[in-house]
């Protein structure tokens, strides 16, 4: 299988045909444990069925990559789609290649690289994989990008997709909308209802990415205009509400309270009569009792 250029160093570990300690054999499928760091979370049933039919007809051309566990099982590094498809058609064993893995970070890196190389990840899965690299191993975005041979901007743009509500992330994973559509919707990221409105319109009208960009730009401009036309909210707290707040604090602290307003800002003054009284008030405010 030809390698794609620009991938991280982990590819050499996955596909180095000259490695002397490489071990190839037929492995019982029940002994293969799925990779806990598998970045792929969405397995389309139709695609798996097609792969299963292909395996049934031509066999597994590319062996699965595993690491050996002390209990006699094998941890899957790469090839979960092939493993699942093999189980669908009832294969009892599959071809595997053993690779030595130094730790969890390398296991995750290899799983990600394998999927990225095969273009098996949808944008949300890829974003979640980058997020794992960053959170679990304290990588920067630049380090995560270097690990998988991507530009930092690519990683940053993928991670931004995780700012979208779950229902829009699901739309991306199931190909209801494209990543380009999602980026257009991100322009409305401070208003979930507006994002849903845009998303529904994009899907119902089967919009192109360019049309989606125009839609969300217009929606954002309309919202700004409406906000500018909105009546100004009084800056001072109404006297009735102010008195209510003062009474609540006075009853709680058993002290004289003053609420001094200055537009949207202000301050609260609490009167005390001795150091003991000050400690009593502070204890009530800080609520130090266990």
C-alpha cells in the first residue's frame, strides 16, 4: 500500500516493511481487544457490509496491526473496520502483524495516523482524536499537528467544530451537512437557537456551502441591527427591588446596609460596630462553618 506524504513518524512504525522483528500470523478474532484510543466512533453499517462482502470475496489484503498483551490477548492498533467486517461474515481468525508499542501516547498516535492515512475519520472523529492527544498527553495544537503530519490550521479548524451543539456534530458525522456548512454555522456560535435555525434551513433547502455562508452572514447582520434598535434597558435598579435586596442582606447580616448605584455599577456598604462584630459579619458572608 502506497504511503501518503506528510504524515507523522508513526507511519514508519505501522508500515515499515523492513522491520526485522515484525511478526505476522493468523489470529483468533476473540483474542483481539479493541483499541481504547480508537478515534473512529461512527461505523456506517452500509460501509461495513460492503467491506465484509469484499473480504468474503477477496480476503483481507492489509493485515491488522496489533500489540501483544501479557495475558495472551492482542491490543488492536489499527484495523477495527476490517475486524468488525470479518466478524460479520463469521471469520474465526484474521491476519495480523505485531508491533511493539512503548506507551499509550504511541498507541493513540498510531491509531490516529492509520485512520487519517486511510481517510476513515469524519471531521468530528478527527477533531475528537486531536482533542485526546492534547488533553491526555498535554500536547499543544502545534505538537498534535506535527504528530499526524498536518498543518496547525487544519487541527485548529477541526477543533473549532467541537464548539458546535451535539446535534450539529451528529449531522457532520452522518454527512447531513459538510464541514464547510458547519464552519458557516459557527458564525452564529453565540446563539444555539440561531444555529439550529440556520442548520434547518441549510438542510431543508439543500444549500451549497456558499449559500450557507451568505445565509449565516445575513442572519448575523440582522441580529446586530435588531439589537441596535432594541430599547435601552434602564441602568439603575428600581427602588422597590433595591429595597428588597437591602432588606434581605440586613436580615441575614443583622447590620445596616447601603446599596450605592452608579449606572450598571455600584457598591454595597456594610456597617459594623466593633472588631468582634466585623468577624461575625465576615463569617456569615464567607460561610466558614463546615
